[in-house]
C-alpha cells in the first residue's frame, strides 16, 4: 500500500508492533496492583519533561526519561508513606507534574509550542529511528524480565505482604515496575500523545481480561488485541487524517464494547 512507502509510516508500524508486545505485560501488572491511574499520572508528568527539553534546547526524550523516572521513584516513596492510601501518591504527583508542565510550557517560545502540542496529542511523524531502537531495547527488557521473574511478579501483584514474607525484595521490584512503566510512557508518548498513552498501555490487558482468566493467557491475547488495535488505528489515522493516539484509543474502545456485548450474549445464552 501507498502508506508503506513513507519512512515515518514504516517507523510508526514498527513502533506499534513493539508497543503491542510490551503493553499487555505492563498493563496487566498495573491493573492487578490497582495502579491503572499511575500510568495516567506519569503521562501527565512526562509533559514537564517535554517542556523542559524544549526550554533547554536538548532532546525532549532525554529530559522526559529523567523526569518520569524521578516521578516513578516519587510515587513509590509516597506509596510507602501513605500505605493503604496509594491513590494519594498518584493525586499528588499528577497535580505536581501538570503544574510544572504548565509553568514550563509558558516559558517555551511560540515556535516550540507547536512541538509540545505534538507530544500532547501524538504525531506519527515525530518518531525517529533512535526512538525505535530505544523501544526495541525496552520491549526486550520487559519481556525478558517477565519470563525470568514471572512467579515472583505474580506473588507481588496479588499480595505484597506474602511476597515480603517469602523474602522477595518487594520495594525494589515495585520500584522497577514503576520505573519501567515510566520509561515506556516517555518512549511511547510521541506516537500516542501524553493524554492517551495510559489508555494504550491499559486497554489491551483490560479487554483480554474479559475473555480469559489465566495470567499468561491475558498477556498473549492482549498482544493480539494490541496488534489489531494499533494497526487498525494507524490505518484509520492515515486514511482520515485523524490523530493517531485518539484513533488507536477509539479502536481499542470499540473492541472493548464488542467483547462486552459478546460476554453479555454468551452469559444469557
């Protein structure tokens, strides 16, 4: 097809494939730990990193990585302080991140403001080959860590107290999950936009959980759903000139509605 002759579309599909593989793993861990909103918080904080990069005239990817990693560490620290009220840490970091982002964006020149908006809403033409390589390395790390530490992660996800009693480094494992999620968000953000990147990470796993109930089954089906949603969204975005992040999210939402209808019909039959 015509779209595959363009380098930016080739990179967009490469990135989409990697995102579809990685998203269900992170999404499932966040959902089961009741930290779905953490992805949303880190995506808002990432805007501060983008604005900081524009202000300092350095790569926004580098500053976003730095800011998001700090935010992930902050979330884990606050989560320990407010144990039993983990949503407080998310609320504090989300408000702080947005406030810092708005202040920094007000200092960015008018010409650079358009670049910030590309990160806000997503743009397939912003993806570079370097970002593809970072995303590839990150995907490999996520998959390898899951394959190696699958059982400890399973225990950590469902019961941190049991994991601690079993001698697992709960705090370090939890921090690693948060940091990797933050890094994933900072890398994925150019294609999906910071406003919708959390939905791209969460929805494939959420849809898959409606259909299967095993840990591995959710991830494998989630990868398939992720590929369908990412590819379908990119095709529609190219054909109709709509924002890629929003289009991909709407495809995922459509799949979620269809699976919900299927579940209702199946239960009644």
